[in-house]
């Protein structure tokens, strides 16, 4: 697939752009996802990257929990790119293929812990009904 947005070459970025480029690589290890577009606007990229980092890595959620929630939201909102990026991360974090397949197809997965099952139930209720009973 060919991107409509040109890849941001580090040496062609402004000093602020190079700083955020380095920060993204340092915290994420790659420029997958929205970062390609964000790098064209360092004023957007810096706070957006910091917010994403905080929400993903500075919570009380374990990695497997965070990835399950990301995949549920990606499925609900039909975010294919987000799904593709985070499915691999979720497998590494401890979700199995059967759980990923269930989430992707809208079935209830058999999850390995009660906490994951509760997070699944709460998040799907919120996504489908915009409230938690």
C-alpha cells in the first residue's frame, strides 16, 4: 500500500520535528500508526504523543489489559490500522489468537482472568450503549 503522506525524513524535519521523531522512536520503537502524519506538525505531534504515551503506559492497567481495551475500541470504531498494530502487541502481552479472533468478530472471548473479563464487559457495554449500568 502506498501512503498518501510522504514519509518524514529525520534530516528534513525542523529541530522540534527531530525532537519528537526521536521521542516517538524512544517510547514506541517505530513510527507506525498516526505518527507519520503527526511529524508534519510538531506542534500537534508533541502533545499528542505525550497523551498517547501517558494513556498507554502510565495507568494502573497491565499491558494485556490496555491492549484488550485498545482492540475493543479499534474493532468498535472499525480502525483497521489500529487493530493491525495492536493485535501484534496484544499477542506479545499475553492475549491468545482465539481471544483476538473473538474480539474481531464480535464474539465474547474466553479470557484468562476475571479482571480481563470485567474490563471486557465494562468496555463493551460502554462502547455499545454509551453508559455502564
